[in-house]
């Protein structure tokens, strides 16, 4: 094998891998990503809530509830209307109850909820997003 033919084969092999990469990415299952932990340093009084960039944490009667702020339609960040206790999407006006239940609009699905645990020192929460 000459050096020229070896280089040619190597370039063809690299080109084949680059062309196949999107197909391999489509076929392979989505990799598991461990949840990210967001620490809330203090407990909320019952009935109150805390608005974070990625979720709203509610201190409900049954315990803490973290509702995602990512709209299930096309992924816009929903706003929380404190007076009506509803999420409203600014993009296409989907509406959701405070607990993430779908009310109206093009979204059709509830807002996801995140797992909430008590922090290690017991003084706050850890939200797994
Ligand atoms: S992105 Fe929220 S309703 Fe369309």
C-alpha cells in the first residue's frame, strides 16, 4: 500500500463517519442525564410560592410542588399570574393551573413537575430539574 492510497482511504473513512454521524445520533437512544439539583435555602410558609427561572415552587397544603416554567407547546417560558394563580404562556397564550394542569391553548399537555426533597440540613428544599 502506498502512502497516497493509505491517505485516500483514511480520508474516505473520516468522510464516511462524518456523513453517518447524524444518522447514528438519530438511531442511538437519548443518553441519560442525571437531574440537576437546585438548592432553595429556606422553607416557604404554607400557601406561598417562589418564582425561579426554570420553575415555580409552591408550598401547598400537601407539601412542596415544583412546576416547570417551560411551555409544553413550543418551549417558551411561561409567566405566573399571582392574582389568578395561573401560568400563562406569552407566545401563544396557553394557560395552566398553578399545579401545572392544562386549561386552554395550543399546548394540550400539563406542565411537568419536578421532584422536591428536603435539603440535607432540613432548612430548605432541593429541586431536581
Ligand atoms: S409556546 Fe406556549 S403556547 Fe405556544
